[in-house]
C-alpha cells in the first residue's frame, strides 16, 4: 500500500503557535543539516518554488534559505510526521554548507559526556566573505 497518493496534507500549525519544526536532511548523505521553523506562508512558498523557505523567529519574516549566500536547499522529498506537526525536507544543499558559520551542518558541535565540545569538520566557506560580517 506504499506510494499511494491521497488528499493534500493538512499540517497542524495550531500546536506551535503557527510554527512547525522543519528538519533539513541532505538527500544524498543522510546527514541532518539543520532545524528551523515554518509557518503556513513559508510552507506554501516551499511548495511553490521547490526551494526551502523558513520563518525567521529573530527577524519575524520569511527566510529563503540561501537567498543571501547562494547556498539554497533544493527540495527532493518532503515527509510529514504522524501528527502532521513536523516536516522533514530532504534536500540538495547547494554549495555544500547549510550552516551560517560555514560548516556543512549546523550540528557540528559534538558534546562529550563531560560537557566539553569538539567541533567536527572543517568550514566549507568563510562567513565574513559570504555575509560581510
């Protein structure tokens, strides 16, 4: 019964005050790249464009991932969880880095059992050159 197409999904934006977690995963490697949030407008923009759009809680606006850096996320597949309140974007990460720090993934800080942090992986780009910060 897998692969059957049904009715359009109705995501439950009510639980998170209008926001749902959206996990971005590299389609090829399976690495978790980042977690961000979407509202209904960002969800629709993602579906319309085929590129990940999120809601910036800091700036209070829709954020086209890679709009400034060029490191867009091309949507390959989308999955919703069983409660329709979290989505998983399987993406092609253009430029090889999802994190604004220049790392491949936002999850590049491995926390050891003693609480210390080890940075995993090298920076792929210099954020000062990309963002001018």
